[in-house]
C-alpha cells in the first residue's frame, strides 16, 4: 500500500513522509508478508524507540519500544507520538506518570524482521491500529 493510499484511507488527501521500506513476516499469520516503513523516532532511523507504518489494508502502526512483563505491551516515550502522520492517532495508550505510555498490540515476532528493524534486546515492537484524529475544536466536515 502506498503512502497516498494510507492518506486516502484516512481521508487526509496528502502524501505521508518518506522513509525506508523493509520486508517483514508477522506471526501468527505466517502467510502474510508485510512491508514496514520507518516514519520517525527521537534519535532518527538508527536510534530507538521508533515508529513505522505498515503497507497493508488497513494500514497499522508498528511501534518499537521498551519490553515490559507482557510480551504484547511496550513502553514508549510520550514524544514518540509526535511522529504519527498528520490527522492520525494511536489509541489505547496508558500513561505511566513518568513521561512514558504503555501500548498494547499484536507482537511483531518474526526474528528476521526484528533484525532488519535493528531492535535492541531490551526492546520489541507491536502493531496497533491507525486511528483518525478527531478534535472537538476541528471544523465540521463540509457536505
């Protein structure tokens, strides 16, 4: 799925930021091959935590963060949410009270994909739905 398709899916009508593309296989759907594109992180493409977007229908965010006691939950810095694409959001974050959020999703478990993403041993990644940002002060949609 292209960046333009993601924007269309979200109704934004604008191109998303450029990034790298890599091949990844996710479990438990072993037959599914998915491309993941880097979109941001505080320390750039070589640091961590980082945020990726999948090129699937529907698209999802692949968030990389620190491991927790639950393999389907990661801890991410508040600032990682700054890298979500315009008009989108990640729902289901739980504030820890010390500058981070807990985020639960489907674990990215393919060892080759995790190696390509260059995830350190103390981190992992989860897939989460891309939500559309809806703000009370946003102008009403035109008909």
